C-alpha cells in the first residue's frame, strides 16, 4: 500500500532529504563546524539518485544513465567544495549566521528544498514504469549535461587556482572562462540540470511534467536569491572603486559566455532584456567617480 501511495517516491525522497540535512545541521550547531555544508547538499543528490534507482529496481537504460549523470555531478561538486573549504579554512557566507540559529536554520531548510526540488526530474524518471526507446531529446539532454559539467568543473578549477595564488587572494577572478562570463560555474550548473530535465521528458505524463519545477527553481535560486545577487553584491562592495573592475563588469556578461569586445558594445537595454544584466546585480555598485575610468593601456573609457 505504501508503494502505491508514494509511487513517485516524492514522500520518501522528502523524508530522506530532511533527515540528511537535519543531521548535518545538528553537527553544524553543536560543533560550530560548517565546512561540510556544501558537501551535505551535493551528496544528498547522490543518495536520492541511488536510492530511487535501487528501490524501483527496473534498471531501465534511461534511469541508469540519468542516475549516473547526477551521481557524477554530485560527487565531483561535493568533493571539490569540501577540498576547497579545507584549503581556504572558512566559509564567509556563514559569518553572519553562526551566532544566529534562526538564520542558520533557514539556510538549511532552503538547502533541503533545493535538493528535493532540483532532483524531481530524476526522481520521476526512476519511479516511472514507462521505458520508451532513446530519442533525440535524450541525446540533446545528455549533451547539455556534458557541456554544462565541463564548463562548471573547468570554471571551478580556474578560480581555485587563481585564488590559491597569494597575490590574487584579494582580487576578482578574470581568467579562463571568467573572462567571458562573471559566473561560468553557475552557467554550467544551469545548463546541466536543464539537460537532465530535457532527457527526462520522454517519460513524463500529465502531472509528471511538474518536474520542470526542478530546473526552474534552480534558475530562480541562482539568478534572484542565493547565487548571482549575493556574489555580485560582495564583489561590488570590494572592488567597485577599482577602475579595472568597472571595466570588467561593464564588458563581461553576468551569465551567458560572450567575448568582452562584443558584450561591452551592446546597448544596456539589450543586456537587460536578453542577457540578464539586471539592476539587482548592481545594487552596491558605487557610481562615485564612475564617469571615466582608466585602463592599463592609458585609454579612457566612458562608463555607462
């Protein structure tokens, strides 16, 4: 009877996610240890992928492939973030939370919602009895995932190497993929999760199409809440009075990779409408002295 009631594993994955995040929340509060926060989030995806695949037991090709893709992504990201925080020694996101139990709890609740919601496409696929042959949508989704993972992993390694250099510790990252977008890792993550959804669509029926809430929620989260807004605000507070940073921000796309020489010449309205250069990302961008800024070649660029 329980299997019939929770035929899509929605309750099960919800309970497991809440329990897993609650465990690490307790560890964080009691031991004042937040280095495993991101590891807890990433590995939660791995647990849900393997749990739903094994419990269903049908082992359809699509189920195995998508589960493997999520496991690879979760382990790669989780281990990378754990290694990074161990090297850097602290996570500044929690500077204002460690002494505030309420704010810390909200963060962990949001992380649980993130895991459960973003996992929806895979959860639905692994719970499905439908097994159509591989379609173009599957292949497109797998390609999107592959490109997205490559971008995310490359961007992470480039920024880690940049920040691990003592002379760059207090600078913004503008090397490699970071020359073409201010947030290449987030672009890669969005692309790969939309790829997971695209590859799940051959089995979706009726209300199962609500699985689109997974990548849609991730998009809203990164674009409007905990991703770009927080990082843009932090960078603007640190560097907005630095001329080179102003040039970087004016000529570098916030999300979609584009050559700076192209992006810098686009009109503001086009950037806002089509490339997500939102006012939200410039709330703390100081305008004082921004009429002109000098770049390394001693040419002057009029700041918009």
